[in-house]
């Protein structure tokens, strides 16, 4: 039984190659399994009474959400045109800011986009969900939350080793920066103030930081990966530019309802989510004894279902490591929904914002590609690393050149 010191995407992908439906391993002295079959994955993710997800209910914040958050959390997206335009404007203005910050920092050696993308997505989500702008604090907050995420994922929950003094200091600093930024956020929203009073400080802090992590960090990583992939696949970039220009003029305001018609933009985001799914491993804990594929799963076993491992497995996908958006082309006559493909999870805890997330990412990538060539700057030796979200082993660097 393999005993990794740290659970990484590469470890899960290798384990999945073994080919068994259920692959056992041990982590931090505990028994764990990787579920490696789509029907078993569905069974696990649908059975919350046996396989528990300790993630919090984001609905604790629901009374603080703006009316337009309905659009974010509804499967079909709101039918109301005015809400769609309002949200398009928020995404549009923040994409302009993101592009300016990339261009402003650009040198011959390109620019690291990861932090800028994170801060922009946080700004978008804060404005849509809570009608709040926290200015320069969004950059501080995203850096602090990234530091907390890294330490918790690598040291605390997976290795169970103790933090060193320096690490404790780093995490405490990050905690106090994020608390200060969240205080500013609360001071700008009377709805959040009321929810904090109702939930109490501690529960509120957990609800807001975890909801924000979900709302900006995963999509920020997916956006960064899709820009990185496009910088390496210039033909796809050209085709996408062509598709967007058929549907709009350069300089014209894009609107979310138009984005729905962009088949290639959608396929590019889906193919990014197949190869580099932001949510790379979904964790559950068995809360009673059970059986999977004839194997006994004792209570307290860690149960991992990994979109990353299954979506890159050659047993399930042809040319699994190759970036090929045409796999998701809806106009293909014999197109059938590919499986296993579940970047937004499955069952009752699947992402409540998946339709919105797709539209938002298509929008931002579409707007950038319409006006800029995304150019490759650095070497290809970038590895996907897992903390909570799938992130690059070093910051993604690229450059934008106006068309
Ligand atoms: C490309 C972008 C995104 C991806 C790949 C993604 C992926 C996922 C996945 C896989 C889950 C299920 C986790 C599990 O079963 O353990 C999830 C849950 C969740 N997502 Fe997303 N997500 C994205 C964007 C968003 C956005 C924009 C929001 C906005 C608020 C959001 C809010 C949530 C929330 C609140 C949950 C928890 C639901 C629950 O526990 O019941 N996500 N997401």
C-alpha cells in the first residue's frame, strides 16, 4: 500500500494508473482510498450519510447575498436580461483592470499573472455577491488566503506534522491580514454585519473565508491555466478570436447572453477543466463501515475522488494528455457526453455556481483574446501542484500583445 508523504496530483494520477476500481493508500497514519471508477464515484458523492463532506453550507451567508447572486447560484442562470447585463458590466470592468495590471507590469520577460488573476476574481465575486469593493485590500486578502491554504493543505490536514516557528509566524500574519481585510468588507455591507452578529465571529469567519475561497480561488486557477494553455496553442487562440469576432465587433461591449453562443470558448474552458481541474481532489470521510467494489471500507477511511486522476487517465480518454477542445464540440454529429468528466463535482454537493462559472470564464478569456495575442514567455516545465485548488508549481508568466 503506497504511503505518500504528501498527496499530490501526480501521486493520485499514478495511483489511478494501477487500474483498480478502488486503490488503497495510507496517509498520516490513516487508511485512505482513491475511487477510480465513475459509477463508484457517483455512489460515493451521492451518499452523504456514509461519506461525509465536512465542507460548510455556504447558505449561512444567503441573507447577505445581493439579489443578483441568484444568477450565480442558479443552474440555468437568471432569465432576467437586466441582471445578466448588470453582471456582464461588473465582469467587463474588472477584466479591463486585470488586463491593465498585466500590461502595466509587463517587461520583456513577461509578467506573473497568478496573483493579479486571483485579486480580479475576488473583486468580481465581492461585487456580485455583496456589492462591495475593498480596493487594494483584495490583493492583500488573496495573498493571505493563499498562504493559509498552502500551510493548511501541506502541513496540517495531510501530513499532520507540526508547524515550525517560522511557519506559525507566517500563518499568524496571514490570519491577521485576512481578518483585517474581512473587517473592512463587513464595514462596507450592512447585510454582512447583520449575518456576523447572528452567526458569531468564529462561524462567520469560517463561512465567509470558505465561501470566498470557493468563489474566487478555483475559478482564478482555471482562468490562469486556460490563458497558459492558450499561450501554447496559438491555432486555438486564432480560431477563438475568429468565433468571437463573428459574434461581436472589437471594442463593443460583450454581454453574457451572447457568450452562451460561443461554442469554441466553451470547449476551451471545458478542455482546461478536463486537463487541469481547479478542484482536483474531492475529499470525504467514511462515517460508518461500508463496502465499495466488494472491498471493506472501515469507518474513518479517507475517501478521495479525483477529477484530475480520472480525467487524465488513458483508460478512459483517448490521447488523454493532449489539449484538444474539439472533444467538447457540441456541433459534432456523434458527440456524446464524455465520461468520466466532473470538474464541478457530482451529487448533492456539486458546485452550485457551475453555469455561472462557465459563463464568467468564457467571458474573460473571450474578451482578452478578442483584443490581445496571449504569448508564451517561459519554459513548459510547469507542474500542476495541489493545495486546495490545483495551482502551478511556479507563478504563470505570459505576455499580452495588442492586435
Ligand atoms: C471553474 C470554477 C469552479 C470550479 C471548477 C468549481 C468546482 C467545485 C466543485 C468540484 C465543488 C464540489 C466539491 C466537493 O464535492 O467536495 C464545488 C463546490 C462549491 N462551489 Fe464551486 N467551482 C467553481 C466556481 C465556483 C464559484 C464562482 C462559486 C461562487 C460562489 C462557487 C461556489 C461553490 C460552493 C459554495 C461550493 C460548496 C457547495 C456545498 O458544499 O454544498 N464555485 N465547486
